[in-house]
C-alpha cells in the first residue's frame, strides 16, 4: 500500500525482472569502528554531536558507516546489483536471483545473514499470515478540491497550536527533515518564498535518482511541506513557520518496491548526521507491486519491517519521528502501515474539521497490541497550498496532512529543550525529555483515559501538553541548602512570596526566563520576600534561585 492517495498506473516489470529477488545482506561487523568513534566528525556534523550531548546520547557502533571494503566488494560483485545500504542496520540492499544471493554468504565471510524481501524464501522467521491486500493502485489517494491563520486556522486551533505560536514557539531553532515523494516547485512557489528568503531550506537529496537536485518527483511532498512551513500573508500559516528544513525524496510514486524502505532509512540516517530534530514522513508500506513482497498485519509489530527497524533506531539517536497512520480505515486492510507501527514514533490519524474521525484513517493497534495511532489531527480537507500556483489555498484529504500538521507543533514544543538546559544546567541524564514531551502530548488528548482502535488517545491540546511537559520537568538541580526554598502562590497574578525558611535571602539572586530561554528578570540581591511580576505577560516561566554554585529551578505560571 502506498502512503496517501493519488491515482497512478504502475510500471509493468519484465518477466526477467520478476525472477529476481530483493534482499538485505546483514554484515557481521564494522572493522574500523574504533577509528570512527574516536573521530566523530567523520560520521556526524557538529550540530548532530551537540544534539547528542544535550540529550546525553552516547555514540556507538550504529553511528559508524558500513565498512567501505565490504561495501566495495559487494558493489563489484558481477552477479548482483547493490541498490542501497544502511549503517544503522549494517546492511546492504541488493537484487539478483535467489541462488545468486544465497551464494554470497559462502563467498563473503563478512556476511552474517540474509533477509529476503520475499519472506517465503527466508529459512527462519515468523510463520506467514494471510495477507489482506488493499487497492494499492491508489498510491497517494488525496482528494484535491478547488492568515492571521486564514484558511489554516481550524487545523491549528483545533490543537491549540496558536497557544505555542503566541509564546514565540514557531519552530525557530528546529531542523525538520521531510521524507517524501518529491518537492517540485518549492524553489519557485510564492507560499515558500518566506522559507527561501530566510534561508530556511537547508538542503536535501533525491535518493530515488541519486542526485543532488531535490525539487523534483511527485508533488505530494510539496503539499506536505506546505502544512508545516507554508506561508501566505493573511491567508495561510503552517504549523511551524520558522523551522528549518531538509527535503529528502525516497519515494518513487510510479511504483511500490522494497527498495523504498532502504532509501527511507538512508534518508533518516542522513537527517541524523545533519543534526535534525524532527522527521516527518507521510509514507507507509504494506503491499507492493509484486505480491510476493507483501506484508501481513502480523508484520505490523514495530520490529519486522526494515523501515520500522530503521525508524526505531532513528528515535534512539535523539530525533522525534512523526509518521502518518495511513488511509486504509475503510478498506479491507484497515490497519496502520510501516513505519507507523514502530514503538517510538508518533503515529497520527485523521479527523474532519469538526473533530470527527475520518473514515479512511487507519486503525490500530499494532499487531503486538500497542496503541496506534497515538493521536489525531485534521486530515480530512485541511488547508494546504496548491502545488501548481503556490498562491491558492486548496484542500486535500489523507493522514499525509494530519501527520505533518502535528510534526510542526511537535517541533514547536521541542523548541523549549535548549531553554530547559540553559536555565537549569541539567542534561537528559536527569530526565528523558522526548519521553516526557510525548507523554505530555498523549495525556493532553481528549480520549487519553479511553483510547480507541481508530482514535488512539485522540486529539491533543498543545496548551495542556506544554503544562504536562513542564510538570514532568525536574524542578531542582540542587536539593541541599536550597531544598527549603519554595514560592507561593503559583500560579501568580501580580506577585509571589519566597518562603526561605529563615535563610538570609539577601545572599541569593533570582533570574526568570521565558520558555525560550530569554532572561526577563534578574535580581542580584533580594531585600524582600515579595517579588513583583505584575508586568510580565501571562505564560509559563522558569524561575532560577541561586547562591554561589547552588541553584534551584522552579516553574512559574503567570496568570
């Protein structure tokens, strides 16, 4: 099944090609691992390393590239064609006949094992279940019809996304990778002029054609990008208008083949190496042009498909992955696709403008019983930018669009992470920020106490999500001398009182930060227990009390 919904005719493969098989060769080791780990800039950019340091995620062998010597030997093997590779899974994707592929494990001792995309050829693995086959000829099945948020107001305000925007959380320090089917006209359309003028498009790559030019392919990615970063004054605003973007094409809209899973993993690895914060993908896989590669619902367990295994590793590298659930809810297949089944990704279903579930939105749970999708957003007729004119707001339907709307707001919420670190001095060794962020979003949703198979936890409220996220944030860095400090009332209207437990408050200073890390108050000496904050705007702040090298951080809510 292909992602979203446009009508396409598929390429017809020759009989010779149909006799060939696609497979992943999993390699035994990475002989030069230590050398790469000692020189991390040979694997990752400085921004990627900085993101890892903030989140206290150590480098490991998964970050090390596939061994060049191994890869070149396979690339030069005349009996096979190498199509892709993955450092995370230490695998090389090849195509050849079954016997030619099986011969490799004898001829090349560095191959650990082989997984055929045609699972019936694998010597071990789960027993195959009957496959329900959706109509995969509707690969992108979007139904196109003929600010201020303007026309995008409903899809933003349904989620209380404007609350984040009003606080300056518009994605400003976030890098988002959009992995999709193509981005034609993004370099010329008026709706992306703001991105271009502000240098918010950082680059991209066409993995399908293996070329640097990425403003090509199917317009699906252009439409998806518009829901996050599009802008027409007084007419349309995306969910993260100030974010920075990488645009990666991994999907060939004319066909459905296992190779696209490997290309997606390659793109996710590239995103990680560049220091991307959030990945959005509106792609999903269940069935292919050749039925022998089809998945069953039993395979939607988050650990069977190559793409879902890659997505899970991507999350472990410190990125937030947002994936559309799929549009199979009213078809025979019915269920989510891969990588929407991956445990750590945020899977998004679709509702209409009134918050009612869209019939096409794919059902959960994952085949191993986990709640999927987790959350919902408007995916039935949300506003997006016409990919031809770039100046006309149109509508289209699919979880392809509910996903990126959420991805933008996830990026806006994640924008607070550097402020947490800056104001508290704490790193993620003390708390898992992404786990807390997702928990805040899920618990804010309208069906959190009673999740349903098609709704998951329901429609999130990002104002509530932020408050929950803050409540999970550790209040104190130092719990000895300053452990007796507290303030009241909180929330505060005009002033709050410091309860210092008879400590000499003149020895302390106070700093108050916005959630973006901007210092708005600093008092080096405190002569009274009552602190006036009447002049501060309503919102959530971080209050830092310090004496020498001891400090304590509290959340301060200003009414």
